[in-house]
C-alpha cells in the first residue's frame, strides 16, 4: 500500500470514528437517553469508535530509516 493510500485509509477510519462519537453524544443528549435501547445504541457507537483505533495503519518508514544496530 502506498503512503497516499495509507493516508487515505487512515483518514477514512478517523472520519468514521468521529462520526460514531458524534452520534453517540447526540443519542446521550436526547430526551429519551435514559431508555435502555438508547443507552445500548450509544454504547455500541462508542465501542465502534474505540475498536476502529486498531484499524489505523502504522506509518510506513521511508527506505533507509529503519532501526540500525
């Protein structure tokens, strides 16, 4: 995967994380936020956002910048 492809992927994952957190906060601030299904939806969205962190790809080091001993 090229650096630009990796950057685009990471940007997409980060956008998804932010959208999930915005939706979770929106649900938590609704009038019916105390209902179990609303709490479950908010928790699921927060879990999605947290789990998405594992999808972020590590930065690719340019050739010659590896650990040298």
